[in-house]
């Protein structure tokens, strides 16, 4: 079952549910939920690339688009996975902390 994003907030009942995710985000990017409310998607922990910082805005969790699609394709066809992703994940706006998605390529900066 595909789930929607949920907020990471310390000092709430959600804390016990998301301890592993908090540790992963802290390990990857050094961000603590004590400092920021970050939204994560249940079932996509291994797809997190890091946390994006933007001037004048709170940081947001960044997912690897191809990894997300691969997880979806475990439960549906490639076409269904792309449609689900476009509508329910990249197409979902759940506030200023809505996660972003990166498409990684082979290009490098000179």
C-alpha cells in the first residue's frame, strides 16, 4: 500500500513511529526534526537523497525520482507507477515542507 507524506515532529506520538527516518535524515544531511518540520513518505526511506536548503524557506526532504519509481514498480506496472508518481507524489502539494524529487544523470559540472 502506498502512503502519503507525514510530518516529523518531536515531542508527539509520531516520534516513536519515525525514529529510524529521523536518524537517516540526520545521518545524511545533519538535520534534526527538533530544528525543522520535515515531511517524509512512508515506505520510501531508501529513496532519500538528502535535504534541500533554500534561501528564506525551510529545508525539505529530497527523494531520488528513479528510486521512488522502482519502489512503486514493485507493486504495479511501469506505466501505473509513473501515473501514480505524477499524480500522488510529485503532483501533491502538502504545504511548504512538501518533499522534492531529483532526477540524477551522468553530467558533471566543469
